[in-house]
C-alpha cells in the first residue's frame, strides 16, 4: 500500500478512534460529574505508570525488528522476536498483577474519595490488556499492516466502551468511577480478542517452518533504553495530572483531564504521521537510504502541522464555548490551560516525528536523555506553579517540557543523522 493510501486509511481510523474516545470522555465527564471523573482520570494516570514494566519498550523494538526482518526476508529472526516479546510481556504482566494483589491490602490511597482499591486493580488489568495490545499492534505495523495494527486499540476499544456507557446510562445504572473502570476492562478484552484474530490471520506463511532465532541478551539489552525512554515519556505525559491531584484538588484533576482530552486533537496529525512513517523509516535506515528518510520525515512534519493549525485557531476563538457546550459549564474554567497546551502541541507538530527518527535509527539514548530532561523540568515547574496557578500552572509546565524535548531531538537528528525532522527541508529544496 502506497504512503498516501496508508496516510488516508490511518487518518480515517484515527479520526474514528479519536471521535469515539472524545465521546467517551464527554459521557464520562457528564455522567460522573467533575469529582468522580477526577478520580477516574487520576486512577487511569496512576495505573498507566504502574503497568509500564509490562511494555518495557517492547512495542518499539518489536516494530523495528519486524520491519527489518521483513525487509531482509529474515523470517527466523521475525519469529524469534515475536516469541521473545510474548514471553517478556506475559511474564512481566503476571508479576505486576501478583505484586498488586499482594499489596492490595497494604497500600492505602488517601486522595479525596479514592480509598477503594477495587478501582486500582481494575485499572491495572485494563492497562495490562492495553499493553499487550500495543505489542500486537507493533507486530502488525512492522509487517506493513499499518491500518490493521491500529484497529483494536484505536477503534474496537473506544467504540466498545462508548457503547457500554450508552447502554449503562440508558438502563439507569448507578455509574461511578469504579463501575466505569469495569466497563473499560470489558472493552479492553474485546479489543484484545479482535487483535489476536488479526495477527493470527496476518502471520506470514514463511514463518510456519522456520526455527525461531531468539537473541535473548541482545534484545533485552536493546529494550532497556527503549524501556526507560517509554517510561519517562509516559511519566512525563501523566505527571502533571498526578501532581495536580496530589497538590491541588480532585475537581481540578477532572477539569484538567478534559483540557488534555481537547488538546489531544492537536496531536492527531502527528500521531497519524508517526504511525505511518515509523516502519518506513526503519526500512530506509536498514537500507542506509538517508535521502528517503529525509523525504519521509519532512512529509510527516508537513501533514502534522497542516492539521494542527486550524484546531489551534478554532480553540483560540471558540474554546470556552466548546468546553461549556460539550463537557459542561464546570469545565469551562480550563480554557486558558487548553490554549497553553494546544499552542505547545502546534510547536511539536512543526518539529515532526523526531522520536520515530531517533528510535528507528537506533539512537534511542538521545530520546531517553531528552525525555529525562523534559520530565525533570516538568516536575520542578509543576511543584512551583501548581500551588499558585492551579491547572494553568500544570499546563505551563507541560508546554515547557514539550518544547524542550522537541527542540533537543530536532537538533540531535540534524547534527548526528543530517536529517531535518521539520517540513522546512521541503520548502528549502523547492526554492533551489
């Protein structure tokens, strides 16, 4: 499938998925109310971090190794990395569940009404199912099946959750944060089953009679910087919400989660571009074709930026009215924070898929350094700004960290690889 068709298909899948996810957020925000929605959002952020070891950088490594193995027709290596990933994720996932169960009666969560560990356990199970789904999706995308690789987590899970919420509300169930998390677990199970069926049918025939070539030590070592990179990136993406819950109030968490959900629309173009170009970048790097790498990278940046700017303008003019009309009047206080985060995401879109460029070229240590610096800045700024400025302070901290890691990775890619991750390369080459 050509890159234009893949981008179009990915755009449709991501559009449908983002719409379903947004509708889920709207329903949850309205059904639960600002406080219960704050608890639900806080637990989602918490268990996402707790379940991090279950991925441990494996999806990125699996995508890269699968794409390289397919490009070189090394089917034994492909079969080996799939089995290695399955063993690793399953083992880590079981350990997390056992440890969480053992500590269930020991750890108490004293955050407003958050004293029910059932929602924590449900959240961990849901996060582990999503983690396994991300690994499976990476295998499909590595095979070049970019659209199929996105369907379970981007379409099936959010649409299933949306349908379950509609049915629950229609039957007048008493939906609180714990009940909503239980519905999310069911949706994750449905996505898991569908994804397993997709991978079973997409498995190359050449794998059947091949003996797996498993490089235990090499892949474990390679996954470590990827694990740290993924971990720090995930923590950096949730630390503002967690610190807002710890320093601020649970209602501020609910409002801020709505702001983040709205701002997520601005990174849609970048997400689409990254999903599409990552396997192509891996293949181009495997062939040492830096000219193709540059073209792919700049194309991704252009798509991202063109999608982001209209959303930034829309939020600037009608942001407060949209928050009031869509989520409810209690969430309109997040307008300023929405503008701050949206502006920083527009800058991120301009810098393009710098993370994909560095990880697909085997330079993930630079991503790790960038994310570490950004996370530290984020934490320090949150500590300083939240007590005085609340959600606006959290937004400023997050926006600053986003700009820092984007600028750093752009500079490193330019210097080390000679690749400009922005679309400026297209403009400069057209003028020659």
